[in-house]
């Protein structure tokens, strides 16, 4: 019986039924790597002090890594926000446990506060890097009914999985490039394009992800087998979201440490 239970648990995890990661480790590191390339000299210097010389990519998965420690359970709801399609975030009742918008704003507030202790700033810097990645994963601006796509069952090539996992890591894994390779091969943008990406607010960027989430639901069916055609349709969107996440993260950090 013990062996059977272990086999079942391994199967569930491998099929993504318990998946809670976001962008997977590769995607978050891509966001951090791109952000590193857009930091101002002053922001780069201050961040290096806080991170003891480590890069943003190095700490990008911290928000997921701490999930194994129960003392950080209260931060779990900060990775996402759910509300019905066609409705506005501002008009929906907010969770008293927080959400990704409240989480990002908390990080910014702590980092801007000159009285915040260094250790507190370090913690919220690492969380901000992670949350900005989450903000650009469309299924993190999803629906409560299916837990942000975690209960939306599909097949990825020959494997049973869920829609959330497809966008978290399965497409990126199928792309078979390291985070540094993906970051180095982002679209070449003009200064005007970078400025346009940085413009707006966290709420505006959240609505961009929400629009993509609605499009994904419109073009994906429960139980559908997703493979090369899905990669063809959505891989450029995924890459663009990672690039926007990195550029916008750098923009926030440049403002915070200006």
C-alpha cells in the first residue's frame, strides 16, 4: 500500500495536479536576467549591496523556494489574483489575505521606506522580483473556479497536465533553451518601445495579462491535446511577457533606487 501511495503521489506531481510554480524556474530567471540588463547604474549599485553581489536572476525563484517553510504560508495568496472574466479588479471584493497587486505594492512600499531595515528590504526585493514574474504569467490573473487553470485539464503532447502548468513551464521546457539563452534572444526594441513597455501602472500591466488569459481560455478546450500548433500560436506571446516583465521590473527598481 505504501508503494502504491508513493506511485500515486509521484504521478500527481508529474501531471501537474498539485502545481503551484509560476513560470517555472526558467521563466523567473529570464525575467530577472532581462531586468539586470535594464537597471540604472545607481539601482544596480544599491541592489548589488542588498544581494551581496548576486544577480536578480539568482534570487528570482525565492518566492517559490520559501513555500516549503510554513512560516511563509501567509505570502502564498500574493502570487496571483482571481476575479470573473468581464469584471474589474477594482470593483471586486479584495481578499483579506492579499493578492498579487497588494503584494507588489507592499514590496514597493518597504523598499522605498528609508527606515526599513536592510533584512526587510532584502526579503521584499526578492519577493518583488518573483511577483513581477508572476504578474506577467496570464494564468496568475485567472479564475477562482478552476484555481487559475490548475483544474483545467489538458494534454501536453502525450502527457496529462493542466493549463496552468503548460504556461508555467511546459512550453518553456519544450523550447529547450536555458534562461540565459532566452534572455539573450529577446526581441530587439527601440528606446521608444522600451519606454512604452515601462509606461502605465501595475494595475495596467495586470489587465494586459488578464486580456491574454481570456484569449487563452477562448482558444483552449478542456481535455484538448496541445502540442506544436499551440507552441506556434503562443510561444511568441510567452516570450514577450517574459521580456515585458523584466523591463518593467527594472523600471520599478530604477524608480525605487533613484
